[in-house]
């Protein structure tokens, strides 16, 4: 069972270490982690994706709420949220596969953001499953480097 934790924390040094330490001390795995400032520069939002049984998920939420630097914890599953991940992928291409790459980009709504005579960098912003599919589509081509963000998520609009 996957759970997404949206954790508002005080924006200061050491907070990320404390939250990550909470997971590691209890042997909870972090599948994805993304942190950034909110509209208030004193507050950051940590989006953490973790998996486990119901008891584990509830335990994580309780432990997060006990942390002094934590302002608010919201949890939701994938059906209750809109989530996205960003990936930049650098590939080596040639004349024979360039057209296929461009067609794959069009199908997956990815964009070529940089290009030279032998390399290109493609960006895609989508759900993690579609990003993984895009990687599989490009595996027959020479992938040079991949950089991915963690999952970002917000709860769905209800009104």
C-alpha cells in the first residue's frame, strides 16, 4: 500500500535530516522525496512517498506529527491526489533513430529541450508510471544520463 505524505515543516537546516532519520530508524522505506519552499519562505513542503501496511502508514503519520519542526501532516493515497514527477533524460542518437525518438516524445508529451549533433536532452512531466514507460521506450537507444525529481502531489479539488 502506497501512501503520500505532504508535510509542512519549518524551513531551516537539519529538518530534512530529522524527518529522514525518523524513517530510517524505524526501517520504513522512502520511495520518493521532494522538498521545496512554499509561498512562505519560512515554510517548506516535503512530499514523501512510502509504502507499507496500514499499521506502518499510521505509525509514520503519528511519528511525523510528534516532530517539533513539523507544522502539519496530510496523508493521501494515489486516488485522492494529483501527482507529477519531472525527468530529464540525455540520450545519444543518430540519423536512423532520430525520427523514432521525436515520435515517442510526441506520443508521451515530452519535449526536447537541448540538442547537439549526437546528443539530446528530453524533459517529461507526468505520473511516475508514465515516466517509467518512457524510459522503457528509450532503452533501445543509448541512454547517457537520467535525472528525476521525487513525486510532487496535492490533494484533488473537492469543490
